[in-house]
C-alpha cells in the first residue's frame, strides 16, 4: 500500500450536509506542507490534528482542545510554532521598508524590542499581523501570521528600488507557554530569563549557540518564544525543556482555540483578512496614521478614520448548548435584517457560554444588543459585548 | 463535545520516528482553511483526505490514490479545484505587469488563450507557475499554484506605480478530467465544447450565466476547467455534471499523485520553490530571456543560462517495494557523495516501479546513472532518466 494515510475511511460524526463542519478528514502531507524540526517530537507525543499555516504544519490539539486548555492554564507547555516563519529584512533601507508595510509607528523602536505591527496595503486592507523584532538598526524579522508577506515585501522592494535583502531565514520558533514558563525557562537558560520584559528579547546561548529568546507568545498565560536558529539542535532543545519540566508537569501544546478566543486574540485569515481594515478589527491603538510617518496604508487609514468605520469586530455570547467549530462565517441578523457574521466560536468553560468573534454593523454593535446567529445547529440568540470578553 | 474532530485518537500505521510520514493526523478546519462552494458534494461523496492549497481545501483522495488513478485513466472525474485561486489584473498596465512577472513571452498572446507561465523574481527564483488566461487586452487571470501571488503583484504594482487593479475574484474552478471528458461536457454544454482547442477557452452559459470554460487541467488524461463565477450555481453545476455522467461512470476525483508523477507534472512547493529557477526545473521552453521583452527575472535568467545550470530536475526509478510518500526531501548520493534530493515519489502501476522527481547535480544527471536514495525504508538504488518518464 503506497500511501496508507490516504486509504482509511473518513470518520464522520452525525454527518449531514448542514453539519458538514463535523467531518474529520485526514491531512495528506507532502513536502509542500512543510514539517518543522520539532515535528518528530510532536508526533511521538500524540498530536491529534494539524492545520497548515504558512505552508507548514501547525498542531491543533494533543489530548483534546478542552484538556489542553485546562493544562495550559495551570502548568507549562512546549509549542511547535515553527510555522511562524520569519521574513528577514536587512540593509540600508530595512527600517524604511518595515515602516512602509506597517501601520504602527516604528520610529522609536529599540533593538531588543518585539512590536505587534499590523501590515496593511494601500487600501488599508490587512496583509498580516506579525510581531516585528528589531535585531539591529538595519535588520528586522517579521514573525508572520498565515500569508506570504515575503512576496509582498519583495514586490515592494523591487518596485521601489529599495536597498534591502529579504529572505526567510532557517529559524524555527518554539514557544514555552503557561504560568510555570519562567520556572521552566530558568531551569534551562538560567535566571536571567526571568528579567526579560514583556515583548523584549535577549540573545542567550543553548549548547553554545546564541538564540533570540523573547517574552511573547500566542496565549494570555505568559511565556516565551525561542527563535531556534540551528535546526540540528531542535530535538535537543525540545528534550532539554521536556526533561527540565517534568516536575512542573510540562506537556505538549499548541495555540489553543478556547484560550485564544477567551483572551480576545484575533487570528489572521479567520477573524481578519485583506478585506478588513485594522480600525474595523479593534486595532486602533496600533494605527498611527495621525503621525507624520510614511507608510503605505496611511492615506487610506486617514480617509477611513475620517469617514468613520461602519462595522467592528465585537464579542458575542451565544446562548444554548456547545456549538460546533465555525468553518464558514455564520450569518448574524437582528429581527431578520443582516448585520454581520461570526468568524470564530467556541464553548468557553471560563464563561460557561459559547463565545465568538463577530464583525457587526454599527446598527447593532453596542454592548447589550441582542442579535440572532445562524449556526450549524440552528438559530441562536446572542448578546453583543466587548473584547476581550468580560 | 465542542470540537469532535479534535478529540479522536490519531491513526498510526507502523509508526516509528523514522517512518513518521506514516502518521495520519486529522486536518482541523477553520475559516482560514477555506471551503469551496463544491465542498458539500466532495464531503457527501466520501473524500478521505485534504491538503491545504492557497488557504483552501483541496481533496487528495476519494477511494484510494490507486483506485482514483485507475478510474481517472478510464472514465471521467469531477474535481473540486476551487483552490486554484485567480489573481485578476485589470487596467491600462495589466499586460505590462503580467509580462513583468512572467518569464514567458506573452506579447503575442490572444484573447481566449491559456498560457502556462512560470513567474520568477529578480533572482530567477520561482514564485509560482500559474496558467495565465487572457480575458481581454487589459484583463488577465493568473490561475495560481500555492503561493500568495496576489501580494507579490500588489507590491510590484504599488512600488512601480502601475495603473492596475488586482483582486481575487469570486471564481472557483471545477475540473472535468479523464478520457470521457468531452462526452460529459458536451452533454451539459453542447457539442461546441468539443471544438475548444487545447489551452484555449470559450465563454459558454450554464443556466444562463456565461462562464469561462478551458480545455486544460492538472492531468494528462484530457479534460476541461470550468471557471465557475457564481458560487450560488456551484452545487447545481456539480449535480448537472454528475447526472449527465452516470452512464459514463463519472466519479469524484482530484489531482492524483500517481498520475501527475507518471505524467511528469511538477508541483510548486513540492518539486520547485523560490529557491529553484525554471532552467533547473526543465522549464526552458517557457523562458524567453533571449527575446527583447521586459520582465523582472530576465537579467537573472540571462546570467544563469550564460553560466549554465549545475543541477536539474530528473526522473528516478527507484528499486524495490513500494515506498511511502515523500514528505521531506530524501537525500540522494552516489558512492557516498551527496548529489541531490527527491521531492516527490510514488509507486507507479504503469511503470511497475517507484518513480520520483529529483533535483540532481550535473555530475550524475545523465540518463542511466545509478544513484542511491535515502528513503524512510532504507537506502535504495535508483536510475536517472528523462521526464516525463519513458
């Protein structure tokens, strides 16, 4: 049998066409859906599912999303986030190009700083929402969400004749997340990691190899991201963390759907796309079109903010039993009039409710508004509220 | 249970770390891994596995890769290739930008023509290898492989101040492939489809809605691609083809790994990437750097062709039992000296052998050379040969 992973009957759960989100197809992997240097450990620790992110495997659950969530909030987890690819911009025009792509003012950014910086095009549409790491005055990494930022950057640099080199370096982030992250990291890298401030990085050695280590990560539970720059050390790094974490109940993990929605973390491609702008997505504080800096989206954001946005991403609490995952936008209406759509949803143990992100029109975006959501399990009432959820 | 698709134990086949390509994880779907308008039919017809391609689901097998292959070569199949997203370039500078991105001379392209046109950057690296459809003198579609060509195009257009609009239209290709394709298409669209020449398209109505229909597709068995431009008609189109094809033994299908390797069809992201150039990938006949036309990669290709390439994609026949799929490049050496890597491999019923694509150094690229491939099932001898295989 040549491709055994392609000959197993699919598993279906109460399959009907309406509830087609319940199907569980397997993922056929190939070189194009890149493995990371950590994938062998992820597999031997029993990963259940993957998604594909930046043409790379990203685990989505180990025990179950619910169990992983409970563990993440109490202990410490190691996450293979090698799919967070870096777009490296180096050269005399590196700072200029990085700023052109971003809507955030990077002029005062310091070496050693990580900055959440939405990237927007000339229409104000979101291209990506990376963390920008300033490695040197003329060297930046964009640690990207799921779109080929490298191609946009190279197109801009070529077209504008900028003096930069743009590449995807052989760097593979590994995250350590959860309340015991400081203890685990200190056991491996020394107590100096405890002094790394939020969204700052230090360069610390592992087996003599200096690596960028940042206090950051895609959860609200605290933690670090280690930017592994030598794939040959990947399994050694994983195993060292694992062994040092046994008394801390370390476990394998990954960005957790419950935790990220509870924490109000938007996901590029799910909750925001090139068809939305950052002012609609509640990213106003990262938008510096009011400052005298040059970036591609500035005129568009000035126009949009002048006119005022007419829809915004809001939190919803949806009544009733736990809902299935949101794989296509769910329509939202009020008294039969369409007023938006849900893009991510999950049952939250913390709020004992279904919670969701929804793009909602101005007519219904006020906190306390009651709207109707067309879910795969039928229409449900929901209440509009702030993000993060309260 | 909130996400039932994430709580099932994974299926493993003879799992060892060495053979980790044998794992069968499930694919966790979300809005970001977009469904197509045809996905409900794909699911109800029992799709076994997906990959993610252009942030969109692409089926990889229905019965098994082997059974799908046998059926494709005898009958006719309907393929959901909605993941072949279109990058639409419209405006006074549309022809100029399309040419700038491509290495193929498009100056004599006619409206109604489809052209396989590798896209390359200023280093000669492959960005994508789409089919370009010339819809009008100032309107082109690039029907793309798996990379965000739209971002590159928009970056170039912004930087070069070109007068174009670039978008992803609401168009979802559906392929009809196999030796009985003409009969099936004629039953639905009339005998006029029989007159569509290879890599030409006509605009024909379905339920009164005019659609682009091309004689093209990602197999060597013949067939058509229907560029559905009204998602509301998707299931109607699928069902109409299905009903008309019953006496032809129509079946669901998808790009088939055996058939595409047997046919010598390279896959972007698998067999060629931005780190390879088209002269290394055997795409010489599409490279027109010797003509006086302006495109971004021209200087790089002139330099590369002047120096001569030192490695090329070649066919390999690998001895022994059927091998597992190639999920990371397999090292190739000769007498212990590294001379290349395998990027796609499959057991071919047609050739009664494992066949593979491999990038091979000049020292060993001649037909008949015997090399060694480091496969997950151990080292095997292989013979170098031409593509397509003979």
